[in-house]
């Protein structure tokens, strides 16, 4: 129950499969990022290996994380 009350984040991880443009499009469509936000997150994922792309309640994040996974991206909620 305590985890529900805390703010959680979706962490997106780097992979060698998806293109920059595809990841950017997914972040815009699924996480409602602006183009600039999506580009910055994609660059961080590429160079640092991961990036927190969205924060909020588990109820808000679970469907979005599932959508990222279904799109073939590597993500999890922390």
C-alpha cells in the first residue's frame, strides 16, 4: 500500500533494436511527450543506458509502461 502512495517512475532502457525515430514516436504517443522531451529522453537512453521518462501513480503508469513494452521497448516501473 505504501508504494501506491509514493510517486513512481517509468524507466526506459537502451536497446540495439529500435531506431531513434521510433522511440521518439513512442514517447510522444504513449507518454504524451513533446517532440523536444522525447528527443532529449531518447538521447539520454542512448548515451546513459536508461532514462526516467514519466512519473506518477502506479495507476497512471502501469498502462503506459505496458504500452511501451508492447511497442517493443524495454521499460519498467520503479
